[in-house]
C-alpha cells in the first residue's frame, strides 16, 4: 500500500494505492500507523479508493479506526471510488454504518462538509 | 492428500561448531510450524531438491530432484538454479544464473518458501524456544475445534490452516437442544497471538453457551451481546466478524446472522446453484449499542452448507488475478470427486490456484451436509 495525503480546502484527501492486505497495513513506513498519524483528526477527510486492488480485514480496521477518531472530534470520513471487489468486502462489513461511502470525490467532499 | 503431495524435510545440514556470538546463515521454512524448520547453511553450501542426496529434501511435486544450490561467498548467500523444471525464485523474481539471497529475502521453491535469516546461536536458541511456545499455543487452539461428525442428521467436516503460526479464525458447531443445532465461524482482523487470544476467548464463550442474558437460539441476540462484550476499544483495537446460524431439524429452518462477514453458501442436492446465506450487519466491536438483524432460510433435504473465512477465497491466483467469492462459488459447484471429501477437494483446488508459498490469510472451511 502507498498513500498520498493532501489538503483540499480544509478537507484531508488520502489517496490509497495497491493492496491493503495484512502485510502492507502493518508496514511501519506506509501502513496504518503512518495513515493514522497523518490524517488530522479535527477536520473532515475523504479517502480515494480507486487505485486499491484489494482490502483485507486489517484494511477495514484501519478505515474504521480513522473514522472513529474523526468522529470523536465531530468530523466525518467518506470514501469513494472503490472497485467491485473492494466494495463487496466493504458492503459485507456494513462499513456504511461508520463511514460514508459514495462514488465520486465531489460527492465525498459534499458528504463530509454537510 | 496423496503421499507425493506431502512435504517432508530431511536435512543433512548440521549445526556447526561456532562461538555464541558468531552469526550463522539459516534458511527457515516460513510455511512450516515445526521446530525443525531451520537449516543452517555451512561452508560447503546446501543443495535443495526433492530426493536425497540433496541436503534439504522437500517432497513437493513442484520441486525437482536437484533443484537449486545455496552457497556462502564473501559471507553472503548466493543461490543458483540447477536446471529445475519450475524455477527458483528470490522475492518473486526467477533466478537466472547465480544471484544473491539477501538477509530477510524469501527463496521460493515449488510450493515452499524459505527465508534467509542471519542469527547468532543465542538467537537461534531463543527462536527455537519461541517456536515451541507457539506450537503449544497452536495445538491448544486446534484442540478447541470440534471433531468432524460422520453420523447423525448433520455430518460435518472441516479444514483449518492458519497462515501464521497462530491464526485469528475459529469455529464450532454442536447441539443446542434436541433437533436444534448451532454453527459459527469467527474471524478476528489480523493474525498472530493477539488475534488468536481474542478468537479463543470468543470461541470459549460460544462453546460454553455462556453469553449472559442471551437466547443462544437467536443469532441476532448472540451478535448483539458479543458486540456489547467485545468492543474494540477494550480489546487492544481488535474486532472480529462472525457468521452464526441455528438450525431446527423439525422445521428445517436455519436462522442466521452475519456480523461483518460474507455469507455462507447453501448448495441443494442437484448442485445447480450456490445460494448465499448471509445478511448485512456491522463487524463486531466497532460501535457500541447497535442492534443486529437476523434472517432465515429453509434447508432442503440433502443440501450442503459451506461456511468459510475470507482467506478461503481472497487469494491471488497464478495469473496475478485477485479472486472474489464468485471464484469460490465456481469451485464449489464443480463436480465432487469420488473418495475425496469436500473440504479436502476445495482446499487443494484453492491451494493449486493460489500463487506458491503460504496462503495470504487463514483458511477455515466447514462443510455441513443435512439429511
């Protein structure tokens, strides 16, 4: 997994790339610890999943952990662009109860700002 | 499993005389949990193959008789392929000629993978002791799993192969009352000791039917209670998914609930389709105080139910394609093989389809056949 984190007008945008499998999520340099540390918790965030080819349960945990941390300070997390395989896994995890899931970046930004 | 597919290791590589602080080059099987999985590479090097006189013998059909040679040069390991049929790989790259095998890299031969470790004798002793502890922990978890059931109105069989020495999967089944049966499979996010400890804790409560103020016949109630008891904030950040089902043989009705897990699959006797048996609820432990839904399905006589962890279908195949559940459905609906159990057939189908080396996740598969 690789990631790019930027600020788009007060919304954190995290673009994830590659496989969110157990090994990559646990990676010290580019894994969940890095992701969690570099997402400001006090402002809304969107996650671009369009280049994620696979997500394992630890990847789901990374997203849920982040959403819960944002929620504690009243901020929202949305993700968008997941492919069918990734979306299947997110649907079975019923992640929509914790994270906003939409199709496009514009929808994601609107959802977290709303 | 045929004899030719079994893997045995015979090694002539002996522990070498060395001072305690000296480091030794070791090749360690990473998909083998035995304490004799480590092989020291001596000054003469080691030959790896399928039959003696190789120093490390791997009885694997994809390993050639004389497969590759690992030597020490300038205190580095160098590996040469010896004209093997299926090739030798270092970190996924096929070996051409002689190439270095850096410390930490993985040497892949057939279905087996060996990691290069550079350890002192003291570290080796310490690692051996840890291996023994993990082996005992693994044996304990295996002992908690129910035996296959060959008789009665519901016959069960299973395969459980952790991808690490300790996995995060657990399952169980049995009678709740006359004519009432329960089955469940839990999958803790991640693997290793932490995940295994949570899996054991949950499995023990389900085995003892000891959830407080909970009707164990109600999947929704069971998931609601588990969610209350196992919030991830209080479980070192761990959560789990679960499939929990209760079957009443008098009505042939199966009540079930999934907490963040994919569905089980029901296959009628004509094997015409695989019907998903699942509903959508959040993973267990993510949010306190939420409710869980359950659903029901009628089980036709002679049907089979396949209950499995995501490691059964979330593999990368040998073409590099990521599998999903429809790939497993296709495998399940393939004709059964005379004399081979369903769990064994599916394990080998998946194992053969996946890239060589250890599976990416724990593999847990339970098949139940109904009268």
